[in-house]
């Protein structure tokens, strides 16, 4: 990916939920909930501190699996290897947790 987020912004690839219920019923696109988990694809350099002298590094890093606020961020699509994928640009404050394995 050739995008570099600015300041404390993070690019996340949302992880889609199953398209079937445990009973085997297929869910239409309109019945699905927005994903709240994703994989961090890129991170910015961090925000400036209150004095404007030092960068405050982000707590997340590329490859982390995160949980984010439901309706946060800006969604965009990009074609990667001939496949169109959805991504989110989030502020670090919209990330609620890092999922540890």
C-alpha cells in the first residue's frame, strides 16, 4: 500500500464477520453489522506533544489486530492486486483495544 497516514492516524483493514449464522442461514449485506475489528496496515508518525517539541509515538503497530469504535473513521476503497478492498482511516483515540493472541 502506498498510503502513509499523518500524525496519530492509523489505516485499518476491517475484518468481516461470517456471512452465515451458526444455523447456516446466509445474511444479506443489509443485515450485517459494521465490523469492529481490524488489522493495522499502516500507522502515522504520532501526534506532537502539548509543547509542540516532541512526537508522541502510537501504541499500535503494523500487524496488530484491534477493536475500534463502531461508527468511527473514514472508509475508503483501494484496488490491491486487482481486488477492491475496504479500509478505514482512524485516529488512534478511536481504537479501543489491541487483541492479544
